[in-house]
């Protein structure tokens, strides 16, 4: 992993809410009928709130949406044709070494909605940034 990338401040997510870091805002809130646009729906019922919003790290894995097995994050990003110079600046929702969501790229099968969403996630750039 390149050391030349922008230093991203790792944010601990231990509850629902709005989290700011660098130039971005990350929201994770309970699902209800009044949902804003541009969100992804997820099922977090199998997880306690012990997530991190961070850049990639050595050893990260993901279970891509629709697949049964895991793969290394590097292989997943290559399959999504993400250029090498962009990989270190990507932002992820992680649960330990497990990537649950690659912002604006893909979702892990582990948090896909099975019957009804429990939460929604919204990720966007701060105004003026």
C-alpha cells in the first residue's frame, strides 16, 4: 500500500449517527419510511456497532455481493477495474479486516438486505470541498 496517499483519519463507528472526516460525511441510521435519496439499504442485524470508516489496509478481505466466498480486497478492486493510483484514497466501512462496504463501489454480501433493511448508509462530500 502506497505511503503517498492522502492521510485519511480513521473514524470509529460505535452507534448510529453522522460522522465527519477529511472532506466527507458518512451517515448510518435506522431504516424508516422517511429515507433521503442516494442511500444504500443494509441489514446490520448480525453485527454490533464496532465499525471503522477507513482506507484499505494489508490483509483486508471482502465477500462481494452475490458470492459465497471471500476474496482479498486487492483482487476485488482489480476486478472492479479501479486504477492503482486511486486505491489508497478509497473509503471503506470495515468490521475488523472485513470490508462491508466500499464507498460508491460495492457492498459485501454480509450486509445485503435479506427481507427488510435495518439501516441505511449515505456517503457524500462536504459542501464546499
